């Protein structure tokens, strides 16, 4: 397949989108810079229109449509950020838009896409099946496909991210870019390599779905999960990477890094608590790579793309609390007490006097193997760290309350 994306087409895309999209800020993260003894800059595409980079490519593609194509309308298959990007600019440009979403797409994503003016059709168990419906509409209605990644105009639009980064921080010598279908990384690598041929570019995927790694480096193998657990970085869970993007990345990337679910979760929490930035799973994979393999970036000037922020608030809350558990700042204790009036207030006072805060408490009399005159308390306690938690346990035991830490 002929590669038709160049630095000039990316520059033209930047001119076209001027005044229509946000030129997102790039900010230095001093703490991450200390980690690698260099400098780390975050490109905040989470602040872009619809809170992801996707509108860049969607706008460029739709701005190139003929009058006939605009009148007939466009179609896209997506369960998330691409859907919203297409819907947003289709409405702005007065183009009818149909988005095909898998039937299990969360209602919140469906509602957001419809609120932006697009017609949503639920079809198929996954995006590959949704693509079949999109093809039907292309053939029967004459709609134009706005592909999420494997299209020269889309790639050029996404490449403007690197153009802005290199203009704002010319000293960048390394880029870390999340990779799903590869549109963002392909466009950015074309622009960055043209401007600075010796720059190192790392793509990042989740071990849950390392399809691009397997396509480019078939000698590597990361077995995807098969336990039915939904991935936290669903935005880059693309089982069929692009043909055009694959060829570009083969020639442009220095390497690709795979990060696990726990590492991505840690990166989301790191951005939230240390940098005060909200990122979705895909948007945090670059930070996950940096935290997991900092030795690759020692002494470098690194640019990391935070590519999106569309994460469910419940999931974000859960990640923050789970992080406190991993740090020992939220512990679960099982306490045995004599079941009599006033006893609960005694062990509660011991916890409070020693700086702990009871977050949750369950008093169990029936479903326990201890004596009939005893009760089992299952409590979650906020602490400063695991050592602080152990001191609280010691004080409880010293005062006659058998206590154990539940992992």
C-alpha cells in the first residue's frame, strides 16, 4: 500500500484545523523528570474537543469531502472517542452522521454520541461486526466511511499532535505514543521523523491486546487475557491494526513497549494524584511505560501523549481507592470482640486514638466459626501507610482484641 502522508500534508492539516480545534498545552512533569534524570513533557490531548485526540483526524477527513459526499452523510464504527469526534464535527459541518456501535456499548457512551447529533445504530458483538453494518450502509446509502485510523487524511490529522509538540519543545528527543489501530502513532512518527530524523519513538500497547506488536514484531508474543475481564485501556483494544499504519510504524518506530493492566491502573492513579490530570486507560499507557521501564529513558527529553480522558467516574474512583489499598493507606482488618454493650466503642477508640479512621464496618454475629458470645468485625481503616496500620493492629491486640490484616 502506497504511503501518501507526508510532513507537508500534516502541515496542511494543521492550517485547515486552525481555529476549529484546540491547540492543547504541553506541560513539564518535574517528578517524572527526576525519575529518568531528564525531562518529561505531557501533551494534554485530554483537553482537546470531546476530550481526546480523535477529532483532529475526523475533522480533516470530513473537511475534504465533496458536496455530494457531505449531502449523503458519513458512517463510522466506534464504541468511544472516534464516535464522539466524528459526531461533533459532522454536526459542526452540517453532515448527517451514523455511528455503528457494538450492542454492549455502555449507555453513557451512546447518550454522549447521540447528544452530539449523530444517529447511533447498535450492531454486532464487537467492532469487526459493527464494520460489517457500516459496509452495508456504504453500499446501500452511499455513505462515506470515516475510518478510525487506516486513512491518509485521518493519519495526517493525528500527525498534527507531533507538529505542535516539536514546535513547542524543540529539544524533544524521544516520544511515547499509545497505539491501538495506529493512526496517532503513524501520523506523529511521520511528522517527528521528518523534523528530527534521529528522534526515538516508542509505541505502547496493553498486554491485553498487543495486536500491533504482534504484527510488527511477530517473534514477540504476549498472550491476551481470556478470562472475560474488560480491559481498562479499551481505547487501544484493537484486534485488527491498520494495514497502512502498520507499514508506517514498521519503518518509523524505535520499538514498542507492552504494559499490563495493573501498570496502566497505576499510571491513571499517578496522573490523578501526582499531576492532577484525568486520563482514561489508553491515555495513561505512555506514563505506564515510563514508570515500568524508566531505564530506557535515562537522561532523555521525553514527550508523552495523554491521548484521552473519557473514563467512567465510577472506574476512576475505584482506581483511586484501589491505589490506597496497594499503598497500605486503606487496610481491611478482621477483629474478634466479646459481644457485649460498649465493646465496639472501645476498639473504635483505640483505632482513633492511634490515628486511624474507620471507613467501613461490618458487624457479623451469625456467619462465623467463633464462639456464640463473640462477634467478628470486618472493618476498613484509613491509615498513613502499612507501618502505621501494623502499629494499630499491635495496639488492638495489646488491649485484648485479636486482629489480623486481610490481604
